[in-house]
C-alpha cells in the first residue's frame, strides 16, 4: 500500500512540475511573439493560474488525509467487534455446508477416534497436555472432544486417517461446536477452516501473513471502514484466529514438509487443528525432521458392522422391507461369516465414505437393495465401491428434485441428465488431476482459474478478442470523426472540400484507433487469466470518505496530465517553429514580423481551445477512473465469499464498469463538442466506450476470461455453457463442497474415481482436448 501511495505522489509531482514548466514557457512565448507583449501574457497567466493552483493546494491535503488514515490503529473494541462478525460469518457458512452434507441427519456417524500409537508422528509426552495423553472420543459426542481440546495446555490437534474416514467432517464438527459454545468463552480465538493446499510457504513463510490474506479474501466484512484499517492482519497477528487447516495430503510432498516447518516456526503458543492422511503426514514429518510441536494426534477406528447396521437402520423407515432386514442382519453378523456379500458390505461400510455411499445410493433414493446380496455381481469391496460411485450421481439427481424458490439453498435449480452431468464432472476432475505443464494437481477448483487450467485463453483467443474490440473501436472512432466534421461544416467552419475528404479522415482515424486497441488488448491481456475476481460495491454509506479521497486523487492526476499535455504541445510546437525559422531558415523574427504574429495567434488560439476540449475529456476520464477504482472491491462484504457469490460479483463489476465508462464518455464528448450535440456525440462514443474501454479497462477481467473459456469448452462438449449454475447445482446435490471461494469434490476418492474413469465421448472431443 505504501509503495502504491509513493508511486502516486511521484507521478502527480512530476506532472505538476511539467505543467508548471509548460505554463512558464507558454507565457514567455506569448510575451515574445504577441503584439501586446507582457499585457497579454499577464492575462493568460490569470486564466492558466487558476487550474494550476488546484493541484498545488490539493497535494498537501491528500497527503495529510493519507497520514491520518494510516495513523489510526485497531482498538480493542474494533478487535472484539471483528471477532463477533467473523464468528457469525463462519457459523453461517458451515451451518449451510453441514446441512448440504447431511452431517446431522439423523446424527453424525459414530466414528471412534483415539490417540495414535505411532510414536514417530507425535511429540514427546512431556510436551503434551497430561490429560490428553490418551484420548478416546466419538464423532457422535463432539462435545466431549471440544472439552478435551479446551483442556489442552497448547490447543493443537492433528486428525489423521485413511481416505474417506471422516477427517474433514470431524474438523467441521469441532469448529461448529467451538462456535456454538463461544458465548461461554468470549476470549477464545475464532476457528476458521481453510484449505492448507492454498498456502504457499515461499510467498508467506509466516502462517499469520497467509491467514491475513485469506481472511481478507474470504471474509470481506472485516474490511469495513468502521473496524479500522488492517483488521484481518491484526486478528491473525494477535492470535485471535484458530486455523483449521484441512488437507495437508493434497499438497506436493516437498510442500507438506515445508508446511510442518513453517507451522513450528509460526505458531509460538498459538492454536491449530490440522487434517491429513496418515501416510502423507508421516512422510511430511520425516522429511521435515520434526513433528508438530505439542500437537495431539488422533486416528479413527474402523466402523464395525454393528455400528453400520445401527446407523443405516436409523435412516430407514421403522419397518424396512425384507431385503433391508437381511442386509442389516448380515452386517451385524459379518465378523462371524465369510460369505462375500456380508464381507464386501462390511468392509465398504467400515469408513464414513462407504457408509454414506450405501445410504445415498440405496436408502435416500429408495432403490431396491436386493442387488447388494448378489455375490457374483459384487465379489469384493472394490467392485461394490465402484458400483456405488457409478450410481451416486443418478441417485442424487433422482432424490433431490429441483426448486424454483431462490430462498431454498438445499435443492438444485434444474434437473440434469445424469450421463451428461457425469461427463462434465469427469472432465473437470480429470483436468484438475492432470493440469497443464508447470502446474501441480489440485483439489480446489477456482472458477477464475478455468482458463489457465484448460488453456482456454490462448494467444489466438487474445488476438480474436483484440480484433473484435479493434473493429468496434475503428467503426466508433471513424463515425465520430465524420460526425465532428459534419458539425463543423454545418456551423460554417469547414468548406465543401471537407465533404470529399471526410470518409478518408474517418477511415484513417478509425484504422489507427483499431490498431491501437488491438495492440493494447494483446499487451494487457497477457496477465488476465491470472487476475482474481472482484466486486462492484455501490453502497455510499460508510464509504463516502473513500469515494471523495479517490475521486480527488484521480481528478487531480487527470488535471495535471491534461494541463501538461495542453500546455506542452502548443508551446513545443511554437518553440520548434521559432527555432526552425531563426536557426535553419535564417528568417528574422521580431514582435512585428508576420511569422511572429502568426505564432502568437496560434498559441493564443491553441491554449484556450486545448483547455476547452482537453479539460472536459481529461476530467471525465479521471472521474471514470476514480469511480471504477472506488467501485472495485475484492468481494461482497455481507457474507463469507462462496464460489457463486464471487462469480456473480465479478460479472456485476464488469457490467457496472461498462455503464460507468459509457456514461462518462458520453458526458466528455458532449462537453467537448458543445451541449447542442450532446445526444448525438454521446451516442457515437457509446459503442466505443462500452465495448472497448468497458472491457479492456480496469484491473479485474476474471469473468471475461472465464466467459471465453467456457464458450470454447462448451463448443468442444467438455463443459456446459452455463458452468457456474451447473456447479452450484452439483453443490446443492452434495457432489461438491464449497470451501471459501473454491469448489471441491465431496470426497477426494470421488474426485479420483471420476478422473480415472473419464473418457471423452468421441474422437473429435478427444482431439480438441
């Protein structure tokens, strides 16, 4: 922030100096060449001095304002209010997510957790809380785990387990229970669940720095003006955040070890909850040469057949059919029997993922469970598991009917074809597992990274966009030039000859403008696929001061630039002509000579004309830049950021930016060419400003790049044209989960299965891929 402020002051200072020097040169030229000499120079100085005085007075005011804002530090009241706001946002976020995952329907699965017996992954007993040396808790009694966690001297917990054992679910349960009982412990830090795979320890070696970045991105309400500046960094630095880091195993092996090292360096006395697969965590601690200091490490015990049968019975009607009664009996007797159906079902139901699959495919959808007892069809757990994964998407689509009620967050908006949905999700899973060269596989899908993930914003796409915008700019500018010439002809300021060369002028100006737009788009769009989404915040309440500050700064900069250009160009032209006349041609130039009189008249006409045209256009551009800067914020502040809210917000930002620039462009042209031609000139400039400036201007192009990528992928048949609504429906169905602004597949195993079984439908699609 300080660097940007210094650059802003540097540019403004230089342009002010150039404008002042140009004014001095202009006055000297007028004094030399004008017949009235110093009197004319004095008159012009009075006119020019007024706008030059404006930035001179404005710069100290802006610098004082910036120092005042920077001097305000977050108070204890600010911190307490920010914690309450954050706790409410996190609670709402995970309450909705828990309902979508059916975590409490009818009750959490009864997974038993106990302290690990692997001494290689846990700290010395002397470094642990004595009471936590041996822990045995159940997911169905999360309050017991919460009490043990609060009793720790250092509240650090590592949740290990194999695929689908409920690690993330336990972390979410613990987070929610900590929030639910927070009123009894108001001084505790606020638990926030984050995907640890997003942590780049090279860019942010300290955990607190990364937490501040993620809090700013995921919970924009913390940037409210009344909370004071830098409140996310304050919360992270002062230990008011309990990071719940999910999915260490989803990082590359070298990054996993780096995270263990960074955590031990960053935590101090801080708290932490971390989840990981058992094997990956053991490898990470071995590579790091250290375990997580003072952290209690727990692992799950497999669900028994009796536990699985009891849970499934609670999900079934009170009097299930004969098939279900036999299945439940087989599950309870599985340890004493060796027949394949009972063994396959028991081993599948030994993990929360397998039990959820059985419930979703056969209980929730009310499908006939008789095939589960066929030993020829399911000879082993792998065959049964593959069958359940294959039937999962059709079962969820059939079970959850669409709803047109926008207030219903738990049902999809439309019904999808199961085969088509499987194909689209399979392509996405396959692409995330096999990203372009130079990128690591990921579990997190960020919609603004779609173009990078699928190479959907290639050089050819950039060139096509540039050519389209260049053509629009050429037509708009060419017609505008013709319009201005026609206005001049109608006013008697041009002769009939102008009607002959009018098309030539329009063509020349249009071609030049179109080429310039193509070059600008090609140069600036190189980084568009890496830009993050933003939001158009049009609320004035609480943001009036920032609006005034931004507008004043941009208008001052625009005024300085306009004055420099308007004063420099006529002065430079006059001085160059005078030097050519005196030095090259040897012409005498004095106050009474014809050349001197002509130069003085040109300067006297050029300065007012330049100010008359340049000031409205320059100030209007400054107004547009300021409004766009003020409107653009990283995300909506009312709630935690989700994939859909960030996508809709960035789309709205593009539309608002186009509207603002179109309005200001029309105003600028109208003021520059006279109020009588406002409507006509404004309409002529509208097309150019909307499609060119509105698209190419600003610092956020995520939605535009996403739009081009989805168009290309939809034509190839890989993804739906309306991708985000489809993904949101998949989230409502329970196939995806939302973690901040990212989507993840409901389970990593589901992601891997869809990626491994994905096949393009035809050779054409495969070639396009």
